[in-house]
């Protein structure tokens, strides 16, 4: 392998034909944050801002071949997983993480799309818990996902903390329970096995939220690839996502995506975009 002059990050996730989530969101995030991005596609989705119309999974051996192709030649400073769809694909990804001793593994336990369409089969949930969480550096469930992974209901911040503790006990080194589903400011709980951190940002009133769940962990992975410590990477990613939401614009009739490149360019005719560093 040849040493790259820039940090490298690998996304292992589904493809969103609408360009707002999945592999597309991850690669945009990596590029926006100065990281070379690579991909392993675990599902093809026919998707737009309103709905998921179809999903096709590649055979597990194709997932393995993509992992081998990237890791045997280019390697990765950080890895982000997203939609894994089936227990067989979860197992293949977990095996690849172990085979190449992948570092800085950030897991987004994708279960349901913004449209409400299910993206993780019921039989794959146990595989995520048993095979993937023990290999995870940082896991970033939203509240419904944290309820599934922890086996407990969440109503309050105290519940979020207890869920984070339960998920940590299942193997993830750092748990970020995202609070976007609750009212008020967007408060995330970070638990590393010892300390609890509370990260808050103002809630952005917008329908342009497609891909937020993908973009946040992708930004964490990008910052880890660049050498940031875990809490700094998480905090930086939250700031980046806030700016991408504030500066978002509409591209479809449903939930449009965030603006991944808001620090680099603005849509034509937009003059009141907010500066977020």
C-alpha cells in the first residue's frame, strides 16, 4: 500500500439514487471535510425525497470482494457503516472489519428511512448486536434505534443515558444517543463507559432533513480519519451537521437533503445563508 497524503475513510452502506443519504451523503461529507472517500455498496435503493421504491442487495460475496479490493490496496484511517440490510451482509461486514483489523469504526445502525421504509430486516438486528457492536468504536443510534439496541424505552434524557449504558455493555466503546426525535434543542448523549457528555445545538426548523442520520456519523469518521480524538470528532460533526441543515435547500417534494458543501458554495440566488464554521 502507498501512503496517501490525505486522510482516507471508507463507507460501507447502501446507495441512495436521490443523492441525499447513504453512500452519496457519506462521500459528499468526506469530500467536504477534506478526506479521501471510498465505498462498499451493501444495497441499491430506488429512492427519492419522498420514498424508497425498491431495494436490491448484492450477494454477500460481492460485499466481501469490495472490502478486499479497498483494504488490500488503499486501506482506511476510519470506517463508517450504514444500511446493512440483512444478517448475511452484517456478518460479512463484521468479518471484513476483523480480517483487516479496521480502526475507528463508526456504526450508524440504520433501521428505517426518513420516509418510514424499513432498511434493516428483523433478523439482522440480532446480528448487529452480536457481531457488529463488539467491533465498534463509536455507534450513533437515534432514539428509536437506541430503544431497539438497548431493549428499553426512552422518554427523557435520563432514559437516553441508561440506554447508552446498555448499548455500551453490548460492546461499543463509545455510544452517541441522538436526541433529534425529542422536542426542543437537539441534545445528544455521549457515553464512553465512564463519562457522560451532553452535546446540544439549536433545533433547525426545516423539512430538509434527508440524510442527517448518515451525514453525522460520516462526519465523525472523517474527523477521526484526520486524527481528532473521539469527543472532538463527535462535537465537530455535530457543528458541521448544524451548518448543513441551516444552509440546506429544496431539491424534491419530500424531505430534501442537507447541504454538505455549505462551507464551499451556496445555491444561486441564496443570499441569507448562515455562516457556520
